[in-house]
């Protein structure tokens, strides 16, 4: 079973460039989340979705947009990347209980 | 928003030693979860706690849900090299209206290093 799959695994962007991170889950979970992980700060919620076609802001949403057009996919977009967005990004899904996480996307903005 | 304080931030121990770490919160949670993250991977759920006072074991791991619902503890007995990683606590509010949407608040993590 694939669980939660994130693509790409690594990416280097120049300041001002845009990109989309893809998260796909095959567990038919309703809820999906995007977190960023920075040293010493744990995991901080960027955006989340409670079902197909819905999105909501988390703790640190500025500079990011999301879409959930299909239940199994949750996309995270950076319209104009900034060095402060250098981080490891994790997608997760759940049915309201514990999360299943993807293996992360390491993004560097130079 | 809710804040979780996890301690210690890091631990360096010898193989075979026991390990204790804890999380405290200014808010009450209905569920406490403990995750482990291996290098280059996403966090993996170790133990879930759903009731105040609950004590749950998973092999050499034991976790407790504090009576006040504002804290939780994780103990690892007889540590081995593969216990190395980052351990995260996470709290969840599961209210009757379901409006928490399963959101978790995470602690800052405890980095565990085990010397053979």
C-alpha cells in the first residue's frame, strides 16, 4: 500500500519562482494537511482540507495556496518563492484520528 | 493558538538506558499522540492516548495521558541504536461538534541519540 505519496522529494527554486507540491493518498481519507518542518520548531500547519473541494488556513498560511479538486489529491502552491520558505514540507491525511504522513519534500529557495 | 512544550530538546544516551520525555500544554487536549521521525522520512505514529490517566504500551515504549489532560509522557526502556530519531508529541481536540477536523498541534520534538 502506498499510503501518502509526495512529489517531488527535492527541489531548488530561485526567489520569485513558483511551484506546486503534490500529495496523493490512497486510503480514502477525508482530511488532508500540509505542514512545514523547521529546526527547533516542530511541525506547523500551513493549510488543511476537510473534504473534496474544501480548504482552510492553518497556522502559517501566508505565501501558500492549496487546492483539493479530487479527494485523493491535495496540492500546495508557492506563487512567488522566498528564502523564508526553505523548509521540509510534509503532507498528511487522516479520518479524524492519527495522521499518516508522506516522506516529505525538501525545498530550498535561493 | 495552542502551544505544546516538549522536553528535553535533545538527549544523548548509552545503549541500554531508559529514556523519558514529556509534553505540556496550556490547553486541554482530548487525544495525545506520540510520533517518531527517522532521518529523511515522515513521522510515524507510535502510541495514541484517548483518555485522561490512560497508560499504554507498545513494546519497549510506554506513554501516559496526564490526569489534567494538559500533559503526556513517553518512556523508552532499554534503548537500542534504532531508537535514534526525533520524537514528537501531538495533541488533538476532538469536540462534540467535530469542528477540530482532526487537526494536531505538535511539540518541537526531542532528538534522541543512542551511543552503542
